C-alpha cells in the first residue's frame, strides 16, 4: 500500500493499494466520534461493493444507512442532491457522523457537495471505484453538481477526511470505463511528468496501476497544496476540460467525461500547433497516446456549437477563458484567451 498525504485546509491521507475495502470500517472508526455512516453510491457500483462496505462499517460498530441513486451524469443534479440532503435529515445524521462516497466521479462530487452543505458541513470519505475518480476527482476537495447551463456550476471546495483507493475495484470496471480514466492519467503526464508519459507510451493499457495512480495523486497533491481554491496553478488541471465540457454537454452526457476530455485535449493540441504555441512532434505524441488508449481525438460538433457551451465554463473570467496549452510534454501554460477569439481557436483544432 502507498500513502499520499495532503496538507491543505484539512490534512488527510490517500491510501492506494490492493485489498483496502475491508479496512473501511476500521479507517472510518479511526476518524473518531462517528456513530452513523451514510453510504452514498449508485446502481452500478452498490450491487458489487455495497455489501462489503456495509459489513466492514458495521463490524467496526457503526450504524449504516445507504442512499443509492441511478447511475449516470444525469443524476448529478439539483433534484438528486436535495433528495440526498433530505435522506440525511430523515436518518438524523449529526455533525459527528460520516458520509462514505462509494463509486466514481459522479458519486464523489454529489456526496461531497452534500457533505459540505448538510448541517453546514459533516465529514466524508472518498472510496473511488473508477480509475478517473482514483487519480483525479476523489482528491483535492472539488465537489459539485451540474446545472442546465453547464457542468459543475454549483459546488464547494470541501476536502474529504480520507481517500481509500482499493485498486482491486478496478478489476470489475468495463474496459470502456477504464479507458475513460486513462484520459486523466495521460493528462497528468502531459502537464507535469515526461517520465510518466513515456511509461504510458511504452506500456499502454498494461501500465502499473498502483504506481501510476500513486504518481498521479502525488502530482495532484502538489498542485492542491499550492493552490487549493483554483485561482492559479490548479487551473492547469483543466487541460482538455474547457472544450471537453462543451463536447460532453453538447452530447447531453452521452459521451463520457474521459472521452470528452480526450477530445478537448486533441482539439487544443492541434489548435496550439496552428497558432505557433506547440510543436508538431509534441502534438503527435499526445494524439498517438490518446489513440493507443482507445480514446477519441475528433468530434463532429462544429466550432459554433462548442463555443456556445464553453462560454458557460467556470474558468471564464470576464471577457477571457483560460485555456491550458501544451508547449512540450511536461510543460503547459495557462493562456487567457479573449472570448471573441475562442471560436476561431476551436475551429483551428477541429
């Protein structure tokens, strides 16, 4: 097992390794004072891992209730959020109790925002069961729900008390969902670590899971500790996301987050080359890596369609949108881009 510690507004550990789910109860009990735990999960994950989580928590002497919602991005909405808050109130959770987010990014975002909001804040644990959640969304305290106008527009910065990443849970992921998480892994290599990127190029889907997840979490730890509230360096983690969120929203979430981010990275890379911001070799390496992992690098949506959605991006500040531009593997820049030139930039990358 590897442990990465984050020291932000709250200090907490991320445990990464095989066979960790049975230790959930012991870990939760070790946080102190909790009497009741609410497992928040969804209809794909809970039937596989819900009982094991419940048994571990109960064996530690904790009372357990479960809130299970329909799987999918569509559930990361105000309606389900309010249902969860009401469920917590009806089951009389107190400020000393705990929420356990058992699942992927949708579960973690929704449960974390509920934890930040209920009773003005109760503790929660992240138990990511997807690669995407393990390397990215479970770490760093970003919680949110989607609004009709765009993705993640209502939320809070609220750090978990613990992240328990059992790599065995990745064994039950459909290959397509595992590839989704690979988009975020590739992103970390492009942003910060040429050695990580080279390992992915060499190994493809056979990369060493525990070491790669640990490295991605270490990289995110460094960013979060420098810029917890996303006003500077943390914005780089948005590589591929501004345009990717447009692809995702335009598809009405029919295209997954990972595939959308991969498409966004590819569009940004091609546009950066045409604008003299990135060399062709770097762009080719990124595009080839995405293709090697079975991720898309193009979309049928027009620049007009994507531009409309990018205007709702939460990284927009006044008349500019901050785009993350790869200059070389391991070297990316935050480039404030005027809204009036954004459409032509997107067009150059299609």
